[in-house]
């Protein structure tokens, strides 16, 4: 390994930071030696309607996994994100919206956002939505996406957001699993100068014979282009909100009432509905936002994530608004219409804290100084990274070029399942090492284990697990607690298994090495290999498929597909395109294979299990060390695959 450059804590930042180096050590010690006392105190970061007495009821015992925090307290999320700020920050911007077109922007103050949320909450009620109902949001990046989320929490409905880039089929699958009653969408989305046909996709999804739960579709008018209309079912957002009062009392929710479901990819089967509940999630999102980004009163914070991902939930909407921050919601992409768009938006809105993903950083890095042309970025104070390991070169470029060597970078490691950030530097407390997510947040107890589940001490490398619960942890998989236990608590008994591997250095810093299961990370988006494979074999000309990830300069990983066609089917350029289009239609553009490798046979063991280890090595051209191939039913397939690789495009 090349030598690691250490960046000491920035003293200017440390002087006014919420947490200093010493405080971090003391508080961390306290948080793990007496979690009850620690969270009894810090649970107060949010406002409770009924204060909690119980703090932590959690068990990681396989067969009895049970996670409850602040169990007897009641609260409302929208009241915490809105009402409690009105007296002091009613006229402060809550959301700054920056459109795809640089000429479009808008600001909503806390007063205005509160009013819109109350109105939309009443509109939802008028459409029949009640506490506990599931509402599916399939929205573009407009302020109304946040309004809809908050309105759900106001009436106690459970939202499930589906990323606008997912196909009608993927949307249908999530509606079927969640049994959503209402869909909230827009006529079209706008991204990078292109329209996304959201309403049409909803119409197509609702044609699926198994989608039977949807009663109403509420449509926000974004572009005004014509859409098909079902008078019984469809209602315009502006009509639904026109005739309703702008007062709506927040529904008192139990801490353990469901807040939202968010589907994510796993190593097997269909996407999993990760369930987060109200109290613990909000406490954790609020506290991590404040300390990880060292948020100071009045600052402008920009997270580039889409609301369709967990980052868009915890650190675009809930964490910032619960802290009374100004959060910037950007409709577009970082390099449109100009390569310097991200930097231009920073200047335009005087952004102080920027939170983005390595894939965006690498795409800009490839353009060099063009990415900052004509901009100052002097408002920036702190920058963050999330979604995948950030390579030290990209970290250094981000630090030097976007941040003018002035801003600490928080490389935050976490997952949909963890609700909030678990491993991260704190800007005023942690010396930085480019490429390392550094140290655990308060209350988080990571460990590295070998494949037998033995905890490894000291500087070492292994499977990343968590030994105890934290308030933001997921509670179950929607409707499938058994799969929840199986997926996360059966590999290593009594521990939460993250699916990631990591290294810990002599300073106790964690370096995430990536997934150790069959989950890919494409531009920071999780994709299960099994999901893409099942989409491929559903194509009528394909007999069998195996997916592996290969390194990619900008996306982090690219999708490499081994495909066996049905007897008599000839691989042609047209078929190549057909297969890619098929996956795009079944799941969405992010799942489209980059490489198709036609083959007659896959390497299988005698019991019929595909040896992915070999497929991974062949795909990356690492054929010098294929390891033991003697357990293959037919070892000659390996040489054939290596020869075929020449022709792969
Ligand atoms: C990866 C995104 C290295 C990791 C919040 C994890 C990271 C998966 C980092 C979760 C990071 C996320 N460094 N790897 N800072 N952040 N990951 O559920 O593999 O979309 O398991 O949540 O992304 O992806 P998810």
C-alpha cells in the first residue's frame, strides 16, 4: 500500500465545532459503556408528545431478534421538522429548490413549508388516507416530494418512496409488496434536460394484474405536458389541495409506529422492504446530521442524493429539517448544463456544507478544472461523501479542487438498513485519512469477524458486523421478519452483519473494502446480482445468466453479464441491444448490463452451484490465479470462457 497522508483536525473548524477530539473520546466511551444513560439524555434532541421512560429493548439473538427504542414515548416527525421551528425560524428558508434549468429556483420558508405540508396532509386525508396506510411516492426532485413525505408523517401514514428512475415493473413490485393505497407522482420529471414520464410509468405499473391496492393517484403538475387521465382514480395535486384547510394537527405516533418502508437490493430474491420506525430513527437522523456535518445555525446545506434513496430520507429531508437547517433540493445532475454546474450551484446559493457521492466526484475529476471553471466555492466549509468506498485519488481531488484544500471531508459509511451514519469522521474531532471512513459514531459498536464469526482484535481485516443496536437501526423487513433475521442475524450469531468487508488500521480507523456478498454497487446504487439475473432469465431467449461486478473508473463497478441462450438462438448485435433494453424495462437504466458475455456453459460445481469466484476473475481478466477448479463438474468450461472474453462488448 502506498503511504497514507494524514490530515490533522482543522483548528479553525474545531474552534467552534459541536464536538472536539476530547469530547468525542469521552462521549463515545459513555455511549458504549452505558447506552441507556447516553440515549436517555440524547433522545431529547427531538420533541416528544409523551416523554419516554423505556430506552432500549433490543436483542440480536437469532430466532428472537427484536429491536425497540424509546418504546413508550410518542411524537410526530413533521412537528419536529416544522412546528417546533416556527417561533424562531418561521421566515428562514427551509428548502431551497434549484431546478434542472439554472433559471429555475424557489425558496420555501419554514412557515410556507408548514402550510403546504398541512394542506397536503388534509388532501391525503380527503383521499381516504388514514394512520397506518401505506402511500407510495414516485416523485421527481421537486420540493413537493419533501412536502408529501412530511404530510404522510403528519397523518401517520407510512411512505414508501420508489426512485423515479425505476421502471413500471419495478414500481409495480413495490406497490404489490407494500399494499400501498395511494400513489403520489408528477406528470413528468425533469433531469439533465430530459423529461421522465412518471405518470405514464404509474399508469403502466397499475395495469399489472397483481396491483389491486391502489385507490387514488395524486399527480403534481411539473411540466404541464399532456398525460392520460382516469377520472375515477386520478386527481391533480393542485385540485386536491385547493379546497382543504391549511391547519392539520400532527398525529401523535408511538416511537415504534412505522415511519417508512424503503426497498433495497439484497444478495438473493426480490428487493427487501426495509422498515424504519418513528422515534429511534428521528433521534438518530437528527443527532448524526448535527454532529457529522457540524451544522451551525443559518448554514445552507446541500445533499445531492435523490429522495428515492435512504440518503435522501435521512440527510436531505428529515435530519436537516429536524435541526431547523436550510436544505437545498436539486432537481438536476451535477454536470448539466455545464461541467461546473455543481460548483455554480454552490456559489449561487452560498452552500456551506456539501454532501455528495464518489461517482459524481470521479465523473467531475475526469474533467479536471473544468468542474470549477468560473466559480469561487468560498462559502464551503465542510464536504461529505457517501455511497461507496472513495478512492484516495478522488478524495484528494475533491479536497483540493472543490474544497480548495480548506474543507474537512466526512466519508460517511452507512446503509439503508442502518437509518443513519454509523462510521464517520466528525469535522472538529477526527484527523482524516483519504479513503477511510475512520471511526464509529456514538453508540455504534463495529467489529471485524472471520468467516467463522470470531472477533478479530487489533489491526486486521474481516467481515464488518455490529455488536449492539443503535436507535436508527431497521426494525424488520416489511411483512417478513423471518427473512430479516435470516439476512442480517444468521451469518454470525448474535451480530448484525452488514454485508461489507473492512480493514482496521493501527489507529483503529476503518477502511471499507466493499460488499462481500452478491450485491453490486453501481454509481453508489445497490443492485443485487440475483435481481438482474432473474430479469435476464425472464427473457424468452435466455436459458441462464450470471452477473458479476467489474471495476469501473467512474461508476465504481460495472455490470458484467454471462448469458447462455436457448438452443438455436444466435447472438447478434440486435439481440445484444434487445437484452439490454429488456433489463432497462424490467428494473431500470441503473441495472443495464455494461458487458454481455455469450457462452454455452457456466462453471458449475457437481451440485450445480455456479462458481462466481471464477466468473469474477475471468471478467476482470485476472486469470493467472483462478484457484482450485477441480470441484467443477466440467473444468474445460474455464478455458472456453477465457477464450470467449476476447469478443465481449
Ligand atoms: C456502501 C447508502 C464505503 C456499502 C447510504 C454499504 C460505502 C452500501 C459507504 C449501502 C462509504 C455506503 N464507504 N462504502 N462511505 N457508504 N457504502 O443501502 O457497501 O444504498 O453496504 O446506503 O453502500 O448502500 P445503501
